[in-house]
C-alpha cells in the first residue's frame, strides 16, 4: 500500500479535541498538496451511533451515503475537502458483527475465532480499505489509552506499525499537561504515565501533542521528551485557542506538519494557511453581534447540535458578526410562557429532533416568530412543526399533528411514508443521506441557493402529508422545493414574512468555514437586519 498512515491516540482524559486535532492536521496536509483521508475507530459496541441519544454521545453526523456517523466526521469535513462515507467510521460493534457473520458462514474453516488474530485482522482490513487511494490517512482511535474497550484497536494499530516500514506509519499521541494552581506549575506526570501505558501495549509515539492552557517552557518540553522517549522537536504544544479554526495555524507554527512529512518522508510544497488566518481574524474582530435563539430539547449538551452551532458561526464569520447562540429549552419555554426569551432573539431556529417532548413549546415559538416577523429557520423537525403550527393556527385544524406524536391524529399533516410502515428496526432505517430536491424558480430559496437543483443530507422518518398541500397553499404557505422522484416536500417558505424558511433536510452538515452554507448565511443576515430595524 502506498498510503502513509498516521495513527492518533489520546491519553490522560477524554475531550482533549482529538477530532479537531486530526481534522486540523488533515487541513494542513491538504494545503501541502497531499490527498488526505481521516478515519474514526470507535470502541463502543453500538453498530453505529444512530441509535444513541445526542445527550450521550453528541450529534449524529450524516454522510452523503447515508451513514449515521460519529460527530468527529463533521470536524473532518469542515476542515478539509474530504467527503466522508461509511468507510470513514467503524465501531467495535461493526467489527464483531462482520467477524461473527463470517464465523456463521463457516469461513474460518473450523478454527477457534479469537480477538487476536481474527478481530484485529478485521480492524486492519477496515483501516487499509479506508486508507486506499489517499496519500495520507489519519486514523483516530476513540477513547483514552488504558480503556479496556479500545485494546483490540490498539493491538491492531501496533501490528500495522510493526508490519510497515518506519516511514510508512507514525503514531501521534494527544495528551494533557495540567497546570496546578497551588504549585504554580505545569505537570508532566500524567503524560509520562499515559505514554508508559502506550508503550506497555507496544506503541512508542513519534509525536506528542500536548494540550495546555499556557506556553510550555523549554525545560518542560525537554523533560517530556526525556521521560517519554520522544524527540525534543516532536513535543508539540497544543495550546487552548479562542477559535477552533486557529488550530491548524498553531500546529503549523509549532512545526507539526514539517515533522510529520519528515518522519513519513513525504516531499510536498509549503502550505498556505492564509484562508484560516482570515477566518480567525474575522471571528476575533466582529463588527457587531447578532443573537440567534435555538429552540430545542437537547440544549444541555453543546455537542448535541455541533454542526448547527458551527454552521451559524461560519455564517457569522463570513458576515463579520459575532453570533450569540442562545440555546432555549423548548419545554421550559412553554412552562414559563417565556416570551422574553424569544424577544431577546434577532432570529429563531428550530433544529432537528425526535419524539414528543418539547414539541408544544416549538409550536408556540413558531407562532411567535411568524406573527411577529422574526426571521425563522426550521430544520427537519423545525419544518414539520412549522406545518403543524400553520395547519392549527391558520387553517384552523386544531388536531393537526405528526403521527410521530399521535398515531391516530385526525389531521395527520406529518405522516409516515408507506415504505417506513413495516420498519421494525430502529437503526439505519430512516430516510438517510443525500437526496436531490427541485426548487421552485422564483422562490426565495431558489434565489438563496442561486440554482433550482440541489442535493442535501437527510435523517428523518416522517414526511409532510401531500393530502394537505392544496389547503396549506391556498392559505399562503409556499411549497418551494420537492423531491421530484418521491414527490416529497423538501422546503417551505412564507411570502408575507421577512424571512421564514424551513427545510426537511439538514443543511448544517455541509457548511464549512471556507464555504458557509447559503441558508445559514442568509438567515443570519436577515436576523441582523431585524436587529437593526428593531434598534431604530
Ligand atoms: N422526528 C422527525 C422524523 O423522524 C424529525 C427528524 C429530525 O428532525 N431529524 O421525521
């Protein structure tokens, strides 16, 4: 195999930003002219994260080919030109699934099937398949060194390192150098232990990425190098930054990419990271602020709306505005009848969601935005609830509902598609991944996209019931986009409102800092105009 491999492991604690580190390295390597790919190996037993609550594991990211993926794939796509697919993420559950399937088929020819070599071989096979066709493949291992769960993955990558030549695969370890207030000192001991743990498994890291909240002194760097057997110039500081898109710049300043290409003996041009410098500059020096209320039920964990949060930020950066995102709990809103919460928002967004909890609050929120000319952007459930609100309050269909909440709703304005009716498995059975939509020429959304043919990613089970379209249209709701093949509603808008657009798909998955999604851009822009008008 010609592809060079970079394995990334994490130590000491979780949440050090391995995903962003991998994505940032990907960005710099692409800027050096290399074709990169990034793969995430997740040690949990779920076959994919699709069935996990966003409050447990953060957002479920959706790929073009309809795989429900770990949110790190979102980072990979935002920082690089990589279009990820199901090849870019696999879990212990998947690995065991395929080994057990082979065993049942008798493919192991009577052998005892074991973690080593059968599970590890399957892991290696998946790594090689995903790496194929790129100059460099970054392989991020989920979890923290020392976890029981990740051991088969660690063993598999150790074997890969052993099988390949030295300049073919390297190991990067992300670790934490905590500052202890009482001693007024940065401490290297947790890192020493973490590397010891790695070496027990047989992996000697080539590069250490040291997360820290302050500059590492020369002495500290020397000490880390000495105790971990990593060369001094491969002890790389990964300092906390205000803007996540600063990470590629900082890594480059630290010489990380030079070290990587030296170790892998890759000959490349110098990187040009100006675009990241411009993004960071705009982010740090906004001309003004705009407040967007995101009304949802997973508001307690920031990561549950990761791509959405980033997409709003990308739009803000492009408009040189600081986007102040207020996460509003849709249940609390209605309990407190908290009109003030809405009134402080220049624009309101309702993102995707599942189940009944919080829907009543969302209906009231949309009514408020619609009647008070507040820019409204609905995504997935945010479209479905906008239809329910319109049916109830404009068409007078009091019982209008989605069958997700009320199976026997008299007016089932949101219904389940025939092909979904017989589905019993919850995993990977929704309308998933990229689907085309045809936009109505002359509609607001066609103008926003600058085209009438689009493709966006989906993740939902329910659809607008076409039976109600004539009634809705008669009362002014504009059906501005449809899936031509399946004849399903994709986008709606209102004419007698400054900015009211809702979409059945998830545009946030395709927004990047280098390519802010036009819907987010125009929504934030409209919200800012609303702010300026209110202030006048
Ligand atoms: N729960 C709705 C459905 O399954 C919406 C899903 C979503 O918002 N992603 O259709």
